[in-house]
C-alpha cells in the first residue's frame, strides 16, 4: 500500500504529500499563519487515519485472496 509520497497518479495521498503537507509554511500574514498552524494537526491526523484505514483494508483483502488461492 502506497502512502502517496512517490506516486505520480492522482490520489488523496499523493495530493496531500505534494500540495497540502507543506502549505502551512506558505502563509504571509500573522493571522493566516496562526490559523494554518491550528489546522495542521487536524490535517495530519486525517491523513494518518485515512492511510491506516486503507492499509488495514488492503491487508485484510490480501489475506482473503491468499486464502482463496491456497
């Protein structure tokens, strides 16, 4: 299961790693920087939650397929 860090095809994980992950350092005003920093943890938590969920489903699916073909 890929986390999007080396993907070239569009996906949520690829978009997060190439666009959203580093957007928080690019705000100019002090207020924008404060708001961005407040949102950073929620963004990271959401990414990790989605990645963990997809990985778990991938592992379960792989195990089920292997049991079918044994």
